[in-house]
C-alpha cells in the first residue's frame, strides 16, 4: 500500500531537526541522505543513519494509508521548517514520488525505495540501565573539548574513552579524552547496575557519536543507556540512538597522573584566571596560543605576544610558596577547562617545565584536567 498521512508540523520539524547531523553528509550511498518514513498504528517512525550512527524517532500521526518510503532528509526538513501550516499532508505516488501539501503550498518530491534503506541495528535490552540525563551531559561537557579533531598518533584520540568503576558500594562511569597535548577526565556516580555494561579494556565513542548522545540527553530527564561489544545504545520512550564504537588504543592516563607533583601548586580564583586567559589570548598567535606564566612571591604574571598585533601583560595574587617558575601554556586549553568548571577556587599542580600540570578543585573532585607546557 501507499503511505498517506497527516502530521503536526512541529512534531515532524523536531524529529527531522534531530536527524540532520546524521543524514547531512552525502557519501557513496545516496540513500544515506534520506530519512526512512514508516507507518505504525497511530504514529510515524522516522529513521536516519550514516552507518556509524543510527537514530529512530516515533511521533504521533494520523495514518490514512499504511506504508513506508524514503525522502531527502535535508530538503524535507527545509520544506517543513518554512511552512506556515500547522499540519502537513504527505501522500505517496507512483515510482517513489511523494506529494506534500501544507495549506496552499504543494510540493512533489522524488524519493527512493524503502527497501534500499540500511537495516537498523539490533540491540539487547538486557544491557540497558536507567541513568540521569544530566549526569551523561556533564560527563560529555567535561571531556569533549579535548577530543582530537585529527591525529597521526599511534593511539585513537578522536573519540572518548568510557570506563566503569566500582568503589565500595558505589558505581561510577568515567569518560576520558585527549588530543595528545591535554587530557580531561570526569567521572559520575551511577545509580543503576553498571555491571550490565559490556565495556572492554578500551571502549571508545567517536566524537560525532558523543555529540549526538549529548543532544539526545537534552530532551529527556532520564534515558536508558547500554554498552554492547560493538555499540552504545540510548533509548527513551519514543527514540533510540545507536552508535558504533571505535577500534583502537588509548594512552594509559593513570601513568600520567602518577607523575603529577601534588606538593607544588598554586591556588587562584577560577574566574580570575579564566578571564585573564581570555584577555591574554587576544594577543597570541592563532596556531599555538602561547601564554607565558611566571609564578613567584604569591603572584602570577601572565603575558602574551603577537608579531602582528602587539603584546599584553597582567598580574594576579595567588597562593604559591614554591620556587620561582616560568612556564608557557596554550591559553585556549586553560579557557576550555576553566569555563566548564563551576568551583570558585582551583588548584594548579605544577611539576616543572617539561612535565604536565593538573587543574583541580576540591569542590569538583571528580573532574581533572591535565595540560602539557610549551616551550617559550
């Protein structure tokens, strides 16, 4: 039978918007730019995939005639977005053509056969546990900024490492990311039985997948989360997100933590340092963003210089009783870290000019940021 339906514009627009990042790129398979529309009893099921990420959403609809078809996801989204009508009427015609009407607007769009659309991955409900969406978003926000955009390293740094940990009677989920110059680590206590998670020694979620998880969690207070051998699964009442996990190795970050000198540190107001770094960054070279930091006599002196623009300098009081020290850092890295924190005060543990420093707050003990110094 041919698919015919009426559907609320806002419901269809929201569902299509959620799929744009997944269906947005054209590759070797043209149908991956399409969204699969399939009728159910009293709702419409929409599916999009790029073969690495799959998303499926159910939205209420008046099904006049059951069926299934695929349409270009971006163009359908644009039609619905620009429509003034409260409802959209969709009617399948011959040879995969579809008529779309909205008030006085009338469109005819070429689709592709639903049979050509890739099958949606299967998943096991036994691996799923209920988690707080805000906890997942917090894990991601504290780590995604230091994921490598591209790397020639022997390690796989273009994704986020996921680990589970049990401490006494508490269960924790940890996410770790690194681009080779910095590392971010965040863990959250999880109420559910994380022993269900099939987490390997190295379980890596690709950057794009992490972004989609964060977006998925923004719409729900709680979600079902699961990890299988080769995929991560998120599920809500009317939506499913499945992400293929990456293959590769991740650096042993625990060895890095061991060489941090916990006896030598400065204490400073987080917002003071954040805003100062933003000002220093105005006069850095874009590629390296080098900010020079001189620490002595309970004071930190920050300075930066650009061959084309000039230079900047300022000083701030700190708690520091160690030997005078001069280090260079990428100011952007400090900004990225400090702006995802909420604590009033931070400690910066300093181990020397060739060793990493660690940003930490006793009020946010589950988050750690490690940054390598630069030559100055």
